[in-house]
């Protein structure tokens, strides 16, 4: 039996901005902690990662699982639209415009990852995988920012993070 970690506090606080029962893309889903959490809340999930073996072992009926390397090749969701997109602990800047394109009007992006300064607390330390100050706000100007946060957090452990909740007009 696979033990799934708790969802990110940012996702837990803001998921209800996504239309109830809507379709949600969990991008770079890892072990599926957000997929499991949102499925329990009644959302329709598509979960994607380059390794979905942990998700295949989990009991996730009706979840659309897709295995693909998001950093190597075409956007696998061309023409598909989602009411919500969740991105946690993942940064691949070339996908920013694809995320916006893949949201329905009124759709919500919930993004929560590491930023510069995190190298003092742990991984990632490579600046290529750390957001610059205010970068998420700047990257998603065509969305309406509902909430933005940046800085040191203590829970679940010390880290420097940047997070945004934004809605497509």
C-alpha cells in the first residue's frame, strides 16, 4: 500500500477556487498527493508525470493517467481545456504559456514551487529551477491574480517558496 503525503498547504487552502466537480490537470503529479486529494473533493482528474508507476499502483478510479516527459517534446494536452491546473514543486518555464492556453475561461491556476533563497535550506539549489522574485506574477499577467505569496515558510520544513492562485478571464 502506497502512503500518500498530505497536499501542499497552498493547494489545500485554495483548491475551492476551481469550479466544483471541474476537470483538473495535476502537472508533474509525482506520487499523486494532489490527485488523490482533489479526487476525494469530487474533481475530474488528469494526472501527468514522466513516471506514473506510483499512481498506477494506487486505487484511483476514473483518473486519466498520462506518462510523458513534459520537458521533451510537444505539449501533450494540445486542444484540451481544464477548469483547474495544479503545479507544485515543479518548474519548467517553457510551459507557462501552455498552462494559460489550457485553462477554460474562468479556469484557475494554482502554482506553488521554490524560489531563489531556497538553496540555503535544501533542494532545489540550481538557480535554473528556482523562481526569481515576483516571477509567477510576471509570467501570468494575462490571468487575474487572486492571491500571491513569496518568502520563507516553516511548514512542512523551512523553504523559500513562491505561490500564486490566478483565474483566466
